[in-house]
């Protein structure tokens, strides 16, 4: 009986998407080598978040959120939403669904100031 309770608590704690939700941002250099932008706070939390300064971002990946969006100005101003393309798709969108192959326009990416992610219901 105790084992069943422990298992139930474990499943409850670790089955929620909030535990594994995260957005990641990548840069690319002149040799097309990508690297993760580190020291970014709030990447695992839903809501609007600002970079300390604008960052040039080449690729975005997100898991665990319903969707995310990126913006050219601080505080997630929807008038400054930036479009991205899923790898090998022609139609750009401002709604980034879960996945690791969201590419921003430009050979080296686009400068973004903020992002917003929405939790799964």
C-alpha cells in the first residue's frame, strides 16, 4: 500500500508538463555552427520574459509549452511579433509550437528582445 502511494505521488509530480517545459535560443557563427545562448532566465516558465539586451537568434526550440512567440521589442509587444519558419516549410508564423527546428529570417538570425510562452491547459 505504501509503495502504491509513493508511486502515485511520483506520477503526479513528474507527469505535469511544467516540469519539462523549456524554450531555448541558438546563435550561429560564420561557419554555420550553432550554439546555445546561455544564462537566459525564465526559459522554463510561462508568460512574457525580456532579454537583458536584444539578442541575435538564429534558431529556437521549445518543448512542453502549448506555443511561444518572440518579439523585437521588450514586454512582448504583439505589434513587434517576429515570424519563424519550421525547417523546410515555406509559410512563416508567429506561433511557435513544440519542436526544435524553428528558424528566424536572415543568414545569421534576427534580433529579439522578448518572448512569451503559454502553458498547456
